[in-house]
């Protein structure tokens, strides 16, 4: 059910009860402070070094679309990102690792003692789809009407040396140089030193992340050993059937109810 490390133990002798608080292997990154600087490292190089410092194995597969580029330093000493004492903007190894993963539009998580970083759609294409259409106790559907009415992602970048800025707007289908008229749900993000093609790639990723929250399904069902986020479940939503990605799993055991799981599902692009 779970593989991690125990952080806190509480014993209650009168009730023969032991309570344990545990975290998965990402806890090693949260506890690891960034003390080093780096020169001429790609994103995958940084993740490898971080995992090694945290005594973790790695399974890294960044996409071959220019995402695995030099991070923060382009062979120039004045651009080197220093240590924490030099006002480093990353305080923990987790801050740095998640920044690298998000920049490459990848998912970052722990699988046992292995740090995994790979594109979302790699999981979707290879995932086993679990069919629970006839086994759900309760289904709770939530829709965000603001997101369903349409959103636009705005990405902005600037070059301090050239004193120029670049902007791009994306509505899920088309890129614009200026904000489309009548936009109510505008999400703006700023990243320094990026080219137009980089901004378009990041805009697509931001749009997919935000639009996934337009509809969410919360279901209660009999427990399934091994069910965890990043898997896919097929359920019935009224007259239609949908395959949604697992975002969260809460497992509960009791004498009266047995093994019950409460699962949060969202559209993560399984392609099914």
C-alpha cells in the first residue's frame, strides 16, 4: 500500500495502539537544503545530482523537444546561481527538482526509493485502465463554471540585455500576440530569458494543468490494493462513460465498513 519512511511514532499502551506518520521518498528532497551552485547543467543533470545527494535512484525521461536545456547558466560566470547563503531562490532540493520538472512539462514523484520524472502523457499511454463502473458506492461531480466557460493562458518573458519582452496568449486552440477580447479567466505567468517557441510549449502545459480542474469526480468504492495517483479509471457519469486520471486516493480500514477508498478523478488526457 505504501513505501516510505516513518517520521513520527506515538504509542498508546492502554489501547494497544501505535500511530505512525510517514512520508514517501520525496521527503528526502524536502529535507535536503540547496547548498551548492552549478555550471552548465541540463535539467536531467540537475535531477541526477539531486537524487544522488538524497540517496535516491532515478528514472528520468525528459521529452526530446528542447525541454532538457541548460538551466540558469549559459557558460557565463555572472549567471551562476549560488548557494542558499548567496540569496539562492531555491531553498530545498524539492524546490529545484519541481521547477525543473514543471519547466519540462513533466510529472515528478517517488516510486519507492526511485525519483521519477517523465511526461504526463507517457503515463497515460502506458497505463492500465481500471473499470469500476459497477462497483462505485457514491459519485460526486464538481464543475468549475469559470473554467468551463473558457480560459486563456498568458506567458511573458523578457531579455534584460536586449531590453525586449515577448508575450503569447493561448486559448487551447490558437496562439495570439495580444489578449483576445472579452477574456474573463486570464492566467498570467512570467519566465525570464525564453524564446517564443519555449513560451508556446509552456503555455500548452499550463493550459492542460489548469483545464484539468474544470471537472472533478469524487467516488467511494471498495478498496483496490495498488491503486494510486497517475493510474486511470473508467466510470459512468450519467449517460456517458469516461476514463479519468487518478489524482488522489484516501484508503480507510474499519471493522464496520471494511476496506473503502475515496478517489479524486480528473481529466488527465488518457486518450481513451
